[in-house]
């Protein structure tokens, strides 16, 4: 799933006051960030 992949999503952020650089950082962070499931109860 690509977040901020469409032009419309980026335009909404620009209209909300984000800069192009802000959107670029968000795009990289949100599309590379992965949540890993960890079961802390199973840890020794």
C-alpha cells in the first residue's frame, strides 16, 4: 500500500499548509515504516 501515492492526497496536504519538503518526508517515512508484531509475553 502506498500512502500519499495520489496527486489528490498531496494537493490536500499542500492546501493544508504542508511544504513540498514536508510531504516528501512524510511519503518516505510512511511508506518505509513497518510495524512488527512482537509478543512481549513470550520474551525470556
